[in-house]
């Protein structure tokens, strides 16, 4: 009896296809966990701490340093602070933007730790 078994190309193909299909199913089932919730600024509060969200509004204030950008956006007379740990250029006050990031509380104030910002 031969104890050394070899895998044939048909077996490799079936194994590869099985792993591929399982991987695709895992990606599809977890996609919803990576899609941010879109929340109106007026509804964002401390209960969202740690959540990855998206919100849109008009820029009312921008402060930029060599390593950070601080932006205040407003919608429906409610504003929220956001910080990006990078310098973001080509933004102006009164521009309408959408920010995606994580909600955190800093010194008692709810803010967005920005990941992406897109002009609308």
C-alpha cells in the first residue's frame, strides 16, 4: 500500500472553488458591518459612541495645522465637530460635504473622528 498520496488537478480545482465560494459568502454576509449608517447631525449623540457613521452638512469653520484638520459642519441649525488626523486642502467654508468616520466623545463633546470627506 502506498502511503504517499498525491492530489490530482481535479481535486485541487474542486478545493480551490470551494474555498473561493466560501470566501465570497463570508464577504457578502459581512458587507453590512462595513457600510456606515447615515445619520442626520441633529440625531447624533453620545449613544452613537464607537459607531462608524456618515453625515452631511455645510462647513461653517475650518482650522488646519501641519498634521490635523478640524471642521465644523452644520445642518438644520445643528452642528458637529470633526477632526481628521491629516491636513486636508481645497475645503472652504459654506461648502457642502459628507463626512464618514467614528463617533467619539472628547472632553464631553460628541465629535466625528473623520475617515473620509467628500464634497457634494
